[in-house]
C-alpha cells in the first residue's frame, strides 16, 4: 500500500481485528468497528464499553453505510494490489501448518519456537489483534483483547519489557561465560609454558648432576644414571599430568565457546522467537557456569631440590668420605623472576633480568623472595648466610602459607620473621631500627620451633642481634630477599654451613 493511503487505511481499520471494516458500526465516541467484532468484544467483556476509549455506549448500533461503501471500495483496491508483507498468525497447537510459498506463515503458541521475518506481523488468531503485551502471571504473550476479561487483575506489560529483561540477564550470563573462558585460556597458556620449562629444568638439572658426578670415581656412574633416570621419570610424570590438565581445559574451553556461540545467536533474536529460546539458553549457560573455577595445580614443576640438594654430600657420605654440606638448599620454583640461583642452589643474586619462568603457585611474584626447599615443623635448626658487603638483603624464616602473589611486606603479622639490611641500617619487619657494634659479613639464623624463637647472631663472636618470639603452627622455611648489589664486592648472598668456631645447634 502506498504511503499516501496510510491515513485512509488507519481510518478504515477495525481496532479489534485490525482488518478493513466489514459492516462498520460507529459509536457515540466516533470510533468505528466491524459489527461482529464489536458484538464479540462486548460479549466477552460483559459490558458495552468502547474497546478503544472505554466510553460506555447506551444506544443501539447500526451499520454506517457511508463508511461501509468507502471501506468496501478500499478493500477491493487492496485485493487487486500485490501484498508487501507476509502475515504471521498465532494459532492453537491443533491449527499449526507449514507455510506455503505465498500463504501465511503460521506461528505456534508462545511456548513453541517460531522465526518470523523482521517485516512479519504477529497477530492473535482468536481476536485478530496485534500481540503486543505479556502477562507476567501466566508468562505468555497476549493481545490487548485477550487482556479483557481473562487477564484483568494480572500484571500485563508491553511485550518488549520482558524481552529486554531476559536479554539483560542473558547478556550478564554471556559476560560471565566470556570471563570464565578467559580464565581457562590463561591457565591453559600457563600450562603451555610449563612444558618447555619442564624440559629446560630437566636439561639444566641433568647438566648439573653430570657436572658433580664427573668429580666422582668411575664406579659412581651407576648412581649418576639412576638419578638422571629418576629426574626424567619425574619430568615424564609431570609432563603427562600437565598435558592431561591441558586437555581437560581445552575441552572445557571448547564447551564454553559453543555455549557462547549459542547465547550470542539467541541474543540476535527478538520478540516471541527470543522468548521461546531464552529459557533453554539460560539453562545451558547456567550449567556451563556451575562448578568452581579451575586452579593451577601446585607441584607441577620438577622438584629440583630433591635431585640436587646436597647431592654430592649424600653420595660421598655413602662412601664414608667428607664433603661440603649446606644446611639449606634454595628452591628455584619459589624464586622471584629477577633472582638468579647458583647451580648448586646455595646462593642467590638479584640479576636485574626477568627470568622466563612459569607463574606456578609456589613462586613469589611481587617481592624478590626465595625460600629454602625444606621446611621445619619441630626441633632446633640453624644455618649461616654470607652477606659480605651486600647493601640490600633480608634473611629469616617464613611460614609455608605466606602470601606469594600479593603485596605483603616482610613482617611477623604476614608470617615472616626476619632481619633487614638496607643502606647500612639494620631493622626488623616491624620497622624497629637496631644498632650493631660491628658490620658482620655473616649472619647466623637459629630457629627453635618448639620454643617459638627465631634468633640472629654475629657468628664471629656469637653476639645476639635480635630474637623474635612467636608461636609457630605452620611449617617454617628459610627465607631470603635480595636486592641489587650495585658497586658492592659481594654480588651473591650465599647459604653456608655453621662455622666450626661456633657452637652447632642441638
């Protein structure tokens, strides 16, 4: 229909059936309706109010022949012109039929799926009225005639309102799905980085092992190969474990991606089509969002300390010979990325270069920290640390559960009992400044777990520097923090055995 005929069409359209008037009757309010439509409406409403303005009509209505002649003429012209739009008719389940090429496209009940085109008109077959309303009590779409009297007292809102509400809810689910997929992808990328790092660890550790075994006699080769085999078996086991976790994550990512595509596709729909599929989409999205987020597995990297810690000493001890023993072996899996450990894992320096290592759970990421490989849960333990003239270091002990990722300074409240040296000053984690008679090049750390004490001594004359007193309930590990050496002669902070001139721990 041409645009210039739209006002005429509106004037000749019945407000009840939305079709061109048939046997039109006019009320005192000047609104016109099909005679049969008006009688049916009054019968359902059980009153004689105007369907449009609700004004009560007290007169008998008769056909308005002037409007009838005009409407019949317009209808004849309309039938002779080609139709620009298809019509979508909402029927009861028993009336559903497949659309023909030129016929109506049949829409099912609100609970059934349909996909009308953007230009199609959705009408109620029972009342031949546009479906523009939604009854919240019955959770279905209705026309405004359905609202009277069947939905009187119900909460009836424009159809677009529940559509927008459901779209907002589904959009929130979409955002949550995207965030979860991102977390899965981050973990998958970390695992991906672990596999080559495992190989690097294995190669590096194997080289160290072989370097130490080269110093031993030929008959020790069997011991060397046995340890290399154990190292490779651990790498293989942990590699398989990581690959299995990666495979699981990839499957979960694939499922989340499929769910995202489905939700995005449903969000492109409108009206009844969207309402029909939104519940299923939300159920699928909620199922994908259920359960806990994946966590990076601890202990995924090689336990280098197990293979390298005091290796030479243990081998030589079996042979009844003496060798150098370190009471503390540093754990590379805990070392911050700017720290570099010696091959024998007994010294550490601030390299100033960010190491390419995975962000595994054991590693410190905020501060330049590293822990010893073995913790203590009872007894007395002591070790000495050679600091020389290094200007920036912190040494002491830390509980196993210390925060390794956040911004937590080295204080007893955060589970770190230590002695700090910076810019020539000695302080405690609490900020208290200490005055020493001399500048020691070694610091002795003595832990009495059961007595709840961590003491620091100058091993030169066993002068007590300070004693922390607390109650330990967690495993306690040796703790080190090393800054840049600058122009100092000493570049590495090194763990040493207890000096022979000092009294050993019990």
